[in-house]
């Protein structure tokens, strides 16, 4: 009896498209197949693997833990195949899309100014940038690289440090004129301390007074989901903010913001990292190109 030939790379490619495009119909259109053919292909793949990769319903498609593991390995294998072919045909020039998750602050003050240089150096690479200060699941959100601030939790992610920055409490001159400039921790009681609308690694403002470090909660009347939004609120005089130095240095130099309580700063710095899903094999050249570029040009201070 003849052995049935299985196109494993083709199956992986269809499965990856189903996951990344969010459904059978879209994957079928991209692959010039019918939705039923895609559905049958995924069913055969699951039967051969002995595991359910996708949970199907009339409204949505949800990837299972086994599907996540297979997706991670499949994208790695397909990237290796692509890179092997390109090494022969094109001299390993980085080609393809890189999805980046980053905070609005890093995107505005660090990433945006250097992107023209990256695009010039790597004309075959396109970037898809998603801005959020909250930590996202790289695999579930189909992100290649994420820029994260603060200490890293133990995980399967691999990190490349992009430096560290001081944290500065500041406010607009108009706000300080109306509410006074705080000199002590006690003075903060009467001030609108603008903060983030989600839990962070350090959920408050660490200040050191009388030899002790105290974390003051940012319990102002406005909370936001990103640092750049908080910066803009501070600029219009809405209250005090505590932000990374690289986001407010130019505002302070121009007199748009005034630093306060510098003498109570405990000297803690916030680290920044570029993180990506851990891989045993070599990284895709397009992701490696971005990481190398950020390591040289995308550092914070």
C-alpha cells in the first residue's frame, strides 16, 4: 500500500494563517482555497497530532494551549525555511513584517525618531506597531517583539535590555501656581496625583524621607492607560505626574513642566527591555534586525 505523502510545511502555513487571520474564511481567501477545504485540512492535522488545536464556535475561533505550542513551533519552522531559501537566493536580506507592542511614550519619544533610519537600512521589512502600556500575551496577540518597562517576571520570554531611566515627578507651572509646590510627602495630600488605570510593578510613587522609603498612591481624580496621555494631562495643568525621564526632559528644558520633590527621589530607575518569545533555533532575520537596531539606537536614559 502506497504511503500517503503529507505536506507538513503546507499544513503549518495554513494553520498559521488561520490563527493570524482569525478564521477559516480569511485563511481560505489568502490561500486561494475554500473554507471547507481549510477546515478539513485543520481537522486532518488535529487527528494526526492527536490534539485539538482550535476551539470552534459559530462566532469565534479560539486557540487552545496545544494550538499555541504548535503555532509557536510552526512559525519558527516556517521562518527557518524562509530564511534558508533567502540565504541561497537573496543573501539573507531581512524581509517581512514585524509586529511590535510598545507603550505610547516609548513609541513617541524613542521609536518614532529612529524609524526612518531603520526603514532605510532594511527596505524589505515592514512594521506593524501596536501601542499600549499594559502587558500583553505576545503569542495570543501575535506580536513578534514587545517593549516593556519595569522588572521582568519569570517567563519563557527572552529579553534584551534597552537601558534604564530615572523617574521624575513634575507638573505644569500653572498647576503649581494654583495649588502650590509640594516640598514634603505630607504636602502631596492636597494635590491631584495623576496615575495609571491598571496595576503596575510599582503601583505608586516611591519617595524617601527621614531615612525611610514610602510609596505614595497615585490617587488623583484622573487615571489613564498610558504614560503619554498622563504627560499631556500634566502639560495642560491637570495635576502632578510621575513619568520616565526621557518622556519629560524636553518639556522641563522648555519650561512646560517643572520637576518637584527631587530631594526625596530614592534613586530608583526603571529598566526597559525588548522581549520576544524564546526560541531554540535562530531568530528570523527580520526580528533579529529590529532587535539589533533597538539595542544600538533605541536605548533609554
